[in-house]
C-alpha cells in the first residue's frame, strides 16, 4: 500500500510538472513575433460624419499595462499598428474635437488574435449619447448642455489695471449663471419666460450647464468665491 501511495504521489508531481511546462510553452509561443497581430484603426465623428484626422491614439495592454503603443491618425482618420501581441487591449483617442464637446477622450476595448488582423473604430458619440452621458437624468428631449472652464484674469506688468489679460490658475468654488428665454405654447398662445440656472464651478475650474434648449441664446455670467 505504501508503494502504491508513493507511486500516485510521484505520478501527480510529474503531471503537474508537465502541465506547467505546457503552460510555459504556450506563453512563450504567444509572446513570439509569429503570434502577434495587426490592428487597423479608423475613426469618425458621429455628429459631423468626418474622420478624426490628427487624433492621438494610445493602445494599452490589459494584461501588461507597461505595453503601450502610440500612433497618430492620418488625414483619413486612420492608422495601422503592426506586430501587436495577442490579448485584450484598450484604445484611447484624443482630439481637439473631443475637447470642444467636453468629452476629453474616447476609449474602445478590443482583442488581438494571434496571427490575425483586427479593426478598431474610434467613434465620437452622437448628440443624444453625449447629452445623456454628461447630464444623466437632467437630459431631456430638445435640450443640450454648455460647458467651459472659469479662470481668473490677472493684470500684466505693462497694464496692472487691465480688467482682462492672460489666463491664470483655474478658479475653484465659483459659480456660473446661465439665463435663457423659454418659449412655450399654452392654449394657443405663446408664453415667454426667462429661465435662470446656477451651476457650481469645480476645483479644476470646469462647469456644465444642462437642460439648455438647443434653439436659444444663452448669456453666461461667472463669478468667483468673492463674486
């Protein structure tokens, strides 16, 4: 019985060693150049239907975040990255267009198959998607949002009493007031009302005004902690 038990233990150890060896061989095979894949990147702005020409893209491996590949989209909003190791990845794209929409960047997860090509599409969301993402429950039909950054105006040495000069550090704890004309039809008559919304300014100087009608004029007023 002791001999049989020893035999079983030895067999189990050998099986484990064989399994580890096979796993190591698979890992080495996946890491070899022949097991990589090609990635073709395309882009489009869902609002303008134009490509994101000149956008900066970064590809980061999910399994090893030290693996980073950078590229710039050409005039057609495209780029190609060769010999990308197989596995799950995330692409992030940055472009001036995204900044103007208050998005900052878009992120797209994708997977590279060994020895195969993959196509990744960076898309600027539609207007409705953007409004829902930024405003959440405050998003309603026929409305959009305004956003910006509040900064202090500082005097220059040449003109110390100037009221507006170069921008300085963001001004936190401020407030932005947004009034607009609201038109509504009741009982066959057009009723007019001035709607005023006050929103706080974050520590980074940013603010967002939601619920703004898409067909109206808004005059923003901003003030810091001291008015």
